[in-house]
């Protein structure tokens, strides 16, 4: 009862937008800090408190949640009646600097070889060759078997080619001056994108060929299909998808038998029939081979066709026992299905209608007919229904189909939306979507129009619906997750056709769709995410998983959701695991995309060229470190490799050089400053540095400063002014002052935290987040990234609430993730505080540190969802491409801090650096 009472009490005291006011930061010495932009009405601890509520209830701790909230909020419901304090501009580089203190090698293998930064840079050309000899390990996560991954998404605004703002000499790249061969590849890809060409299906063509002419049943209704069968038999007597190898599959045998039946039905092609039967007889053992992949419904349709052949008087050159064994397959399968009375089972029986004959109630089956007249967009099932039960709509569907494609019928029709979205998905996975921005926008606009019309091609196919929802939402279209309500529960999915088929692709697409939530109220997505994750996890350890060609994608998607994927690593993984054939199996094998070789070739060339650009840029940055004597700061972590890796991994287009270089420079400078405040700097040195930054003038002659302060300020002053000058040229106005203000704000907050430590002041959670989000060091990096992103911004951007809120949410995500992985290091420093230790402290020790860590980790996700909502929101002063930079930074923080403190680790991210910058692609044979 006491536990229940405690839980009840907690629900009434959870902070609301009305109950939290502004808590002014404390005044320390001459510093008065107001970080109003980090204020958030619901309170920064609401989500943490909710997590604790669950924990305490489960652990039956006799502790009132009210007491925890009182502790966390310091003095309860404090309000500021004076909102007039000067507002801070939030600052910081890369969000990867906060906290930590160990020296990391800047380049690949530096731990083992002891190379200096300069030596590694100088040796790069020769080292690259040796890097090619090394086995590629995409994961930088210890023992994990697959890479750090990223989110599939299309950049609607930023996919266009952006003018270069080069720091180093201009380099040509694939999209800038393509070769004739690449232009031809792009043309073929664009043609396939806008008007997908579906591969022909011998199996479905044969069933359509068997449909009689309504007014003259002795004649075929579609003679062009019969003619196609006569013209397309393989030299070995088979029919089926053109073989890229000599293997014989159940699909080929099934297609061959269907074609034989069609020819026998109209008494033509006797030699074709003989060769076809001989091929089947020679390979009949494959039918009973359980290790050979089966088309959907094979154990029903193939035995039925064998029975039809026998009725037609055809003789199989096989033993009678083989025929009986095949017929027995159907009996066993029908017996298994007989006990299932679900809608999914009824749908499945209608889908494989051509294998049931008179066993199927055709009047019942026709209830699955779609508006276009088909059964499940399946030509074979629709043809079988027409043969057994004439229907005008079914006939019109087949006439329209044959009219459009000729005699060669695909296995699914129409399939345009699914093919187009699948190609779009592939373009993003392999990193070349920016070359097809116009076509992609056309596809998305059309898909959205069909979505609004609730078109059957989208809504009646689970995988297509989930994929359309994900891509439309990630491109800013207003789509509701309510359209996925029919699969919100595992039970409803299992009761569908895809559920009966245990369709792995549908489950995976639903799981991916569940991760693009932008509100805590999207319970449908939460439910889908939970059951799809469980189902995929269960299947990974079964025979089903071992037979699945997408097993590696399932594993990587489960381990690294889209919010913790680094774009360029995921591109490399996708290219190296690219299935150039790309066939899929339904009732028969088909090719949803016939330009896979072009896609792969373009992706390989693009990635390979990008690596050469990245190596040049990193060499330039190595020189910058030496020129500014930053390598002489023995106390500072040397992080250039990681800083540049984060830039190249997230902002990968070769033309965005200035953006990557400014990103890496700001990262390094923030790390050095952070280490001065946390590790080495005396109070005098810190005050000197802040004084110099406040004045922002060249080092005055005659004044005495420590060598450390001189090096740091000189590097900061020179670099920020240079970046400001270049950004001003791009933006056509002076923006240098914005850079300076962000750095001033960062140092002020660093000083505030240093003063708190010196005075042993323990801040409330709200006070802590107000300053710690600034010292996460996101501001300077993001500001420079916005200015160098290739678009001229409005002059009011840095004063606008949208910018401040994007910055605030990104910074809090970074800070909380950092805190959750730096617990052990910060715990050893009695003066150091972070959100995990504060949560433990303010609970009076009732909340164990590990539970506090988990609560902090979980508290990140509401901020992340809100950030994604703002990024995807239409309108605002920032262009879409600019807002996406904040999302990229957030994903980077997940990459570095999801499992460990990857930024501080000396080895954790080395393989990632190698994969993106050095190691060549290793394609599948």
C-alpha cells in the first residue's frame, strides 16, 4: 500500500509547464550568468523523475517521489520575476569535448607505433597503400560485428549541389564533372526511378496465358503471353528469371512447369513441352530439398500443377514415388492450414489461389479483390480467379496489365511506389541520393498525394506503408502514425497476410518506421517498435534468420537505430554488403531494380573519391595544429583524428570542405579549452584566458602570460577570425562577431563551473543543465556549420528562438549522453559533478548510481524526439539543410556516447576513423 501511495503521490507532483519558472543562475564573484535559452517550462528533470518512479515502484523502495523532486529542484518551485537578465548565446564546438581527460592518438595505429601528429600526416600517402592491406572493421564498438549506422533519410533541401567554400585547393568530384560513363549511369538510374521497369515473371505470364477468351473459350485471351513463352525458353529447357549462374531453384522448376501447362492448354509448342518436362525430371530432387529456398505457396501450387499436368496427359520422366511425395507436400500443408481460422489464413489461401482449384470458395476469395480488380496485385492469383469464376473487374485488370507490359507479365502489378521507395532507400544507404534530388522530390510528392488519397498500393501493403511513412516524415511531410494503427499490435500483424508469411521485410520496415517518432504521444509507434523488435530478435536465432539474405541488415538495425548511425560509416557498410543482383522472392523470384550495377559503380567511385578529399583535408588540419603550436600542449587531449572523423562521417559531400574543417577546428579548440579548465589550468591562467577573450585583441606586448595561455588564445583568436572572415564572404555580411560571442559564452560557463567546484557548491539539476549544456561545446561548431553549409542565411538567425531551441536540445542530448558514460571518471574527481552523480546525490543516496545512469540515458529520448520534430517542421528562419546539421550532431553524440565514452577512449573509434578516411572498400565477390 505504501508503494502504491508513493506512486500515486508522484503523479500529482510531476512538474508541469506552469509549475516551473526561471531559476536564475547564482552570482559568483563578478560573473552573473543567465542561460535563459536553456530554460524549459516542463522542467529538465520531469523525464528523469518518471523513470525513477518506475524504478522505485518495482524495487518497492519506501521513498516518496515527491521527496526526489524536491531534492532535484533545489528549493522547490522557484520562479524568477526578473526575466530581464542578459540572454546568453549558447556556444560550443562539437559536443564531444565535455568532460574527459586522457590523451588519444590522432591517427590510425598511433598507440602502437607512437607516431606524432605531424609524422602521421606526412606519411599519409605511403600509409594509405598499407591501409588497403588491412582487414576492414567498420565497428568501433569493441566486439560488435557490424558498423556504426545512420538513419535513412532524404535531404530535401541539401541534396542539391552546393557551391564550395574551399580552404584548400579545389578538387573535382563525381557530381561536379561526371564522366560520360557516369552520365549514362545516372541517366539509367533516373529513368528507373521515375518509371520503374519490372522484371518479367515466367510463372505469372504462364497463368495469364491460360486465361481463355470469354466469348471463345477454346482460344487464349492473351495470345501475346503464349507467344512470349514460346520465345523465351532457356537452352536447358527451363523458364524463369534469367540466370546469372547455373543454379537450379524451386522457383525455376515451378516457372517451367507453369509454362509447360500453358503451352499444353493451347496445344502448341510440343518440342518446348518435351524439353521442359525433361528439365523438370532431371532436377526433381530439388523440389523435396528443404535447404533450397521456396517461393511463397510452393508446397501448394507446385503439387497442384503436377496434378494438372497428369490430368492433361503429360508424362513426367520421374519415379512414381517422387510424384506421390510431391503430392503429399500439398496434403501436409493444407492440413496444417486447416486448423487456422484467422483472416490472415483466408488471405493467404486467396493469395495462392492458383494452387487450390475447386478446394477454394471463389466467391469468398473475391472479397480480397482490390479496386483495380486484382487479388493482392498478383497476376497469377487474379488469372486463376478469372479461370474459375469470370469477373469483369479481374479481366479488365489483366487487360490493362498486358496492354502496358506486353506479353511478359511481372509477378506484382502495380509496384511503382514500392520500387521507387526501395530505390530511394538504396540511394540513401549507399550515399549518392544527392545526385538525384529532383527525381526523389518528384517521387515523394507523388507518394504523399497517394498517401492522402489512402491509395491501396500504399495502404494495403505493410512494408510499402511503413516505408512511405518513414520517408515522408523524414522529409517534412505531415503524415500521421494513425495510418499504421492496423499493425499497432503483434496480434493484428500476425492476423494479416504478411504475418502469416512471417514477412521479414515488413517487420523490419515497421521497426524502422517506429523509430521516427516526434512526440511522446505516438503510442502506435511505441507499440510497433516493441513487438517488431521482439519478433526480429527472436527470429535472429532461428533457421529463419540463417536463410535470410537481409540478416546482417536486421542485426545492424537492431543494434544501431537510425539515431545512432554515422552516415559515412553506414554508406560504406551498405556498399560493401550491396547485393548487385538484388532479387527478391514472392511466388517467384523478381528484380525490383534493374540498375543495381549502375548504383554500385556510382557509389564506389563517389566514396573512393571522397576518401581522397578527406585525407587531403586531414593533412591540412594537421598542419594547422602544428602552425598554432597546439601539439605543444602536453596536458591537452590530441583529438584531431576524432574531430575530423566526426565531421567527415556526418557531413560527407566533398564540396562541403569549409564546413568540415571549421567543425574539426572548433572541436579541437573546445577540447583544449575544456582540458585547461578541468585538468591543468590554474585560477590565474583561467582568468587570464577569459580576460583576453573578453578584450578580443592580439596578445598585448609587454604583458606576461603563461605559455599555455598564449598558445590557446593565439590559436583561438587567429582561427576564429579566419573562419569569421570566410563565413562573412559566404554570407555577404560580417558575421565574425557571432563566432566571438559564442566563444565568450562558452568560457564564461566554463568559469562558472570551475568556481562551483572551487566553492564546493552542488547545483540543482536545473542549474547544472543551464551551464553544462553550454560547456558541452556545441555552439561554435554549429554556428560555423550553418554559415558554411552553402546557403546564405537571414541576418536574424542567431537571434531567433528556433536557432536557440535547436541548439539547446542538441546540447542537452550531448551533455546527458556524455554524463552517462563519464560516470567512473567523474566519480574519481571529488570536485566534479555531472547529472548522474547529481541524481544520486539529490535522492539522498536512495537511487543507486547505475539506476541513475540508466535514468539519465532514458531522459535523452524525449529531447531527441523534440529535436527531430523541430528539424522536420516546415517553415522557420533556418533552411531545412541547416536544421539537419543539428540532427547530425545529435546522432554523432549517440555514436560517441551510447555504449562508452568513445571520445576519451584511446582505441574505441580508431576503426571508424580508418573506415571513413583510409581503408578502401572491400566489395563482395
